[in-house]
């Protein structure tokens, strides 16, 4: 039986690459998008043309009603609860603490941390009701453990995800559900390239492996955590950063 994966924020960036990788690895994939409807349709259409099962759903991950409706659609369309949830959806605001708007703080925390909570809670309930030994993987960052100036709301949300991963693992473990976190380092995507024209070279110089990461570097650890090879791994954070944060602490 093919496993079912849910990926939040799957239409662009890292999420897009994860949708493609898991679909090609044999998962049936349901992914959410908030506003990139064209990109989401193109992604699902392309994968279906290649013979893969991938469906896009518009969903605000911070809205309880929309998240509940999304999972109801997944169960209807795919026939059962998911085996794997990847909480990938996330946004950030560049601003000093003293200038950060309350509305920006609320939006980032709502998307990154509340979204992670809502999807985990609802997906886990469905996994338990369906008797599924499920896996949940949260996408963190170096902000899980390091303070980054001008990323007040983002750092706060990722620090919260670090602890949320641990407490979720403790509470969901007796139900056979494993919860872990993947914390990427510098990953070159369209968004990070927009942040700095020389992003790749800048971070390569600071990274022990002397290169910037790519979304493909996250796929192996995610496949490991979602497999039986990681059957006794839960509550952990795997740093996929080329060693950059090992030298910073």
C-alpha cells in the first residue's frame, strides 16, 4: 500500500522540492498552498503527467477551520489518514525588535508555530483514529538554537518548534507516532537568492563543507526519518547545515 504524505507550504521553495521528491519516491502526496495557486496547479499537473499522485489544496495553516477542512478532504480524496506530515509552511519578517510591527509578529507566529500545532494536532488525531503508525517532521532552522538579529518573530517561532517537537514526541509516542525536526542551514532557493545576490558564495565560505545547501540535501534525512530505519528515533532534531552551526555554539 502506498503511503500518504501531507506537506504544508508545498507550492514553492523547499516545499516544492519535497513534494516532487516524495512523489517520485512513491508517496501519494497532498500539499497545501496559501496564495501561489498557479505554481500549485502546475506542480500537481506536472507530477500527475509523470504518473504520480499529487494534489494541491488551498489552506491557511494558521486557520483552524481551513486546516480541519483540508484534512477532511485528504481523507475523502485519498481514502484514509496520512502516514506522514511535514510541517514546512513558514514565513519571516526582517526587522529589528524595536521596529517590528505587532501585525508582523502575529502573522509569523500564526503561520509558523500555530500552523505547526494545528496540523500536528489534527493529523495526529486522524492517525490515531485510523490505527496508523505515523511520522511527523517539523522543518526548523538554525534559529532553533541560535539568536539571529532582525529575525525576532522567525527566531521565536523556530525556537518554539524545537520544544514543540520534543513535547509532541513525548505525548504521541505511546500512540506509535514519531515526531522529529529537520533544521536546515543555509539553503539556496529562489527566496534566499533574492535576499542576497551572492548568497551561495557567502554561506559557502562560512560552512565547513564549503558549499551552500540545496533543497535536495534535505530529502535524504526526511526519507530516513519517515522510514522504518528510524523506527526508534523520535523527539530529535537533525541539523542539515554542512556543519555551520556546529562551529557557532
